C-alpha cells in the first residue's frame, strides 16, 4: 500500500466529525465535489468504504470508525507536541450552554479563579451540542440522557436534572401547597425545553394563559425574578438565586426527568497539568468527587 495521503485523511476526519459532506466542505473551504473526490481516493487506497451516504448526511462504516479513531489519536499526539512547544499548558477552554454560563458558572467564577490562578480560562457558548471532537485542554458540559457517545472522549456524570417551578418572592400566588393543576392557572414562563407544554400534556389540563416563550432558560428565569410569572428550571440553575432569595421554589417535579448533566474531555488530549484538576473541581462543585492533591 502506498503512503497515506495526509490531506485526504484530514478531509475524511472533518467529514467524520461533522457527519455531513457539505458542512465539511464549508469548514475546509473546499467544494463538495473536491471533498467527495478525496474520500473516494482514500477508500480506493484502503480498498474498503469508510462512509455510508444518506439523505441527511453520512455515517461511518466499521472501517470508517477505526480510521477516524486512529486519526483522532494521531492528531492528539501532534496537537499535544505542538502545544508543549508553544507553552500552552495553562489554557482551558470550556464549551457550555448560554444559560449554564449565566446561571451556574458566573456565580462561581471568582471561586474558580481562586482555585486556578495560573489557568487561562476561555469559555465558548453554544446553543446546541458540539458536533466535533474535543481538542487539547477542552472541556464540554452538556445535558443529555446518556454519557457522551464519542469513543475518543472521557465522560463523567455531574448531576441528574431535578426540575422545579420557581417565581419571585413578590409574585402573587395561591398559598402552599401548590400542585401542577394550580400552577397551570398562573402566568407561565417557558424556555426552549417547553416543559410547561409537557406538563400540561401529562396532566391533560390546558394552561389558563398562553405561556410567554423565551429561547433560553436564563431569560425565563430573569423574567420570573422580575415578577412576570412562574418558570421551570433544573435545580443547579436556580440554586444561587434561591440562596439569594431572588427566587422561591413553589413546586418540585416528583418524578425524575431522565435528563442528566455530563462533562467530557478528550482521552488522548490530556491538556497538560491543569485539565484533570479542573475536571475534579467541577465534580466537587456538583458533589461527585474530591479535590485532587498535588
């Protein structure tokens, strides 16, 4: 077999990460045809298909999965070596959702900085789960029903999403206890998860008022703090506002949500001396671990 075409392998790795030839072409600044040609080239050299083309994108064959895993490992070695040469061991990039950043991370930034004074923290806010692999020094925190399925990632469970209904302490509401039927008679503040709609469907009761809809949980919670109604959010998102008495909990969902919060990072791309300590910091903040001793 001739030496591997590294350019074609890079194109294949990008297609595998995005699951879409057109999206990979845009990332690589190539035409769709050029990307397809390079994939065909490496498939001919290997003598086996790597991708299965579908109407909504591509998926990896067993050989494609092996090839992609090998590419991730190889790129990790190169990435780590270059980062060591450049002296970038002190940089951690955190990939999170906008509401998690606003409601969970922001109240803890000073605590994080005190714990890691030499770490340069960068945050990248995303509206949906990332569709690429994590690089050196990168951490992703995202809700889901199962751990990160990417075989190149380590994944740790942070917490189950325990849902509660909250409002301003000054909001006029019936006396406790409040049940879901009573809640649905109040002004409702709904985010993109549409949990009020699901509660109404489960109880068979229509809300008395059309919910005010917000794209993000943080916006719905801000509206609740300003007295506009009742919002639903995971407990880890509201605990700081509950402690500060900006919000009060009026009802907690009795059943598990089947959603959890997970933390992920790349197995092969350790991220230098700080990454595991930062991972441990998040685990401890969620009551899932102990501080790593140096």
